[in-house]
């Protein structure tokens, strides 16, 4: 197995589909499909199952995912160690990011980092909060953007984003439920299915969110399958059918005409994102990045 094959496989799993992974890797989807197919033939087992909800790993794929992340992390660690001998002080800053962030937040921080520490290379990985926490503890990433602040003294954290979540609905349905101000009361969503995410991805945030939804009389139905990645296309397809709602921040992304975003009356749902890093770290580029995130959030 080659590193490029392992990295491609990890990205496909993290993105939840071939098209999103191809965009992130800056290659064509057919080329990526061939890479994954070649990897499966080389190993002799099926790694991914493709379906309408995206892709999910088989048991063999889940095992390879753990091993591939460990191999890639060890490779990246070797690259960072050798960077000390290049003479320019450069290194690799590994960042974990969730699937959704406010537009411009990461771009501004990365631009400031590039200006102040041009020798630092950045590697970004899409990971859930739970995956980022595990990666921080295993020294597989240097800083993560988590939906909950982890307890304990081994990690430092600073709040970088507070987002008032609104609701995605079919456009006709939103028009019926909206009040005079255009906002929608949370309890008006009773009877609709919530297009949610698995609890394992961010347990504390999931528990906080679902407690508020249930306190407003919403029946959340069956929990999302563990391991499922809630990609935007899945949200839009479920909402557009008119029997479900999804939660999203303002300016979530470009929406089709038949789906609309509306604020929730009273802003009952606030999603927080924390920058989290090892408390023992003394990396100056990491400090610059976190400071830039903080300035972007408060500016």
C-alpha cells in the first residue's frame, strides 16, 4: 500500500463520499474511484459500501482506517522532526476541523499564520469532535476545533465561535410556520423528523441539543446510525421532501429554491466551537494560529 492510497481512503471516509473527497484532494472523481478500487483489489477485501447516504466503512474498512491514520500520523511526525534540520524553522501544523464552520473563519486565521510563519505547512483533516479529541490525545493533530470543551488539565481551550442555529425547511412549509417576524418557534416543528447526527460524534453537544429539542415537545425518533456522516446533500434531500427539518447556522451554504433557512424564535440553540490544543505545547506557530482565530471571532 502506498501513502497516497491510504490518504485518499482516509479522506473519502472523512468526507462521507467520493465527490467531496475528490474536491478536497484536488483530483477527479473517476481518478479517486480508481485509487480506492485499486486499494481494495490490492488488499483483497471490500473497504467501503456506497449508498444514497454516502459511503460507510465495512468492518475491514474500519480496521484499515485506524491503521491508515496511525501510519499517516507517524509519517507526518517524521516530516516535522526533519523540518528542524532545514534551517528555515518550518514545520507541519496539523489541524482538525468539523464539517461546518462560519465562512472566512479558517481562511482569515490561516492567512495570518502564513504571513507571520511562512515556513509552517498546514494539514487540515475533517473530523468529528470525538475523533479530534482522540487524535489530540494520540498526537495525531496539533490543534482541533471541537463542538465541546473537554474536561481535564491536559488540554487548553478557547472559545472561537458562537452560532445561533436556525432551521432548514422546505420553502412552502417554512412560509406556513413562520411568525410575523419571519422566525419559527421551535415547538412549531413538532411532527417533523429531525435530520440529526450520531451521538458518538460529539456526545456532550448532542445531549445538550437533544435535551432542548425534547423540552419543546419534539419527538426526535430513531437516533442517526453510528458512523453516519451528515453531508449537506443528505440534509437538503431529507428537508426538501417536506417531512423533516435540519439545523444549520446562518449562511450555511447556497440553498436550492425549494429549501429555505429561517431563524428560530428566541435563539434557543447556540452551537459553540472551541480551539483545543495540548497544554504542554510551546509551538509558536500554534500560538499564532489560535490568536488569529480569537481575533477573527471577536473582531
